[in-house]
C-alpha cells in the first residue's frame, strides 16, 4: 500500500522552477507530490528531476507518495498533447501512463488520477477501465478522480468500477458548499478527499475574526489554522507555495491540534459567504500560487 500522506505538495504552474521547488519541498519534509501529465500546466519531467535529486540512502522511493493524472484531450494544449490524439481512449491512457513513469523516473505510481470526467459518461467508464489495466500491470497502485463535482458522477464510477477510486481531488470553495455531500460519500466509501485551491478560494475564511483569534491563541498563521482544521476532519490539502517559509509552516500544522470547541467554531462559520471586498483582502490566501505574495 502507498504511504499515508496528510498534506501534498502541488506542482501546477511552476514551469522552469519545478525541479528546484520540488527538491526544496522534499528537503523541507514533504513526502507527497501531486502532478499531472499535462504540459499546459505542469512540468512533469521537472517533478521527476526534483525527486531524483533527493533520493539517497536515507530517502527511498518507497518513502514518497507520487500521484499524477491522465488529462483528457479537452484539458490539453493542442500543441503539447503528451499522447497520440488520434489514438483510442485506452491507448491514450496507456501512453500517458508510460510517459509519466519516464518523466517521474519511477517504475510505479502511487496513484493515477483521472483529471476530470469526460462529457460522455460512457467515455469516462472506458477511461476508468483502461486505468484499471494500469493497476493490473503494476504501473499504479491506486486510482482517483479530480474535478468530479456531482456525487452522482462519483457514485456512477463506483458502481461500474472493478477497482474503486481511492482518491477524490476537488477545488475547495463555497460555491460547491465545500463538497459536503461528496465528502460524506467519500467517508462512507473510504475515499481520501484531497482539496486544492484551498487558500486561494477562501480569503473570507482566512480573514475571519474567529480564525485570527485561533491563530493568535496558537501562535500560528490563519492558513495554518485552516489547514489544521481540514486535516483534523479528514481532508488532505494541497499546497503549491514557492516559499520556503510557507513550506515549513504548512508542515508545522501537525505540531499542534485544535480542540473540539475550536473545531466547532470553524465549522460554524458561514461557509456560503462570498468575498467581494478587496479592501480587506488577505494576502496570505494567495501564497499557494502567486509568488508576488511570497
């Protein structure tokens, strides 16, 4: 089984900095790395180079959790498609998986994620069955899906799947009611829920007086409070920060624990609040993706 990971380092939009930042993340203490075979937004080969630079007698491949994604044609840049666009869907999955192994310099993946359901459910099922073949052949140990916004979509996959999804990775924001229904379904099915866009989409939470009060009480930052809250309710957050300071802060969330009362105070916040006032914008909210705030 893959190692249990409670927080992931996300590698989207790092371009030529990918190798350096992945190396920094691993050296700082991250053991879970998220990427995708999608040149439009990810430098998967850079991720592999960063990982390779860290492996040594003390840190083995088995100590890391590496997940990547099969991205359907609709999510690819037409000039950078990493597989034969004219091939069948199963062939595209196989080609993408093989390229990911090469890019990441590994002989297996801990998890392969379908980047998003396809418009036609039958095509989604066809891709899932092709991904199951990659489990059978030892290319990946687990399967997951991302950007699956309706519980009916996930239920449909679970109903047809021979190998059940182990991961759901979704954008975490108020517009979707923070995927409450999906997260409950995931709990019932023992599916790990991973959150991305966790800070960027929630400046209203990070700026909330209750979160700031908890940050002061614990000697932490508002992002640390939100990340710790999520890990305590079973969510695995992604962080894409470029900052060494923020990397250390993100990993330090496991050095403290929120009480039941403190957890309840965050749960009680108005999760449907929209943030529209740039006058009170919380800069920490953007440290995941935008270097200007780092």
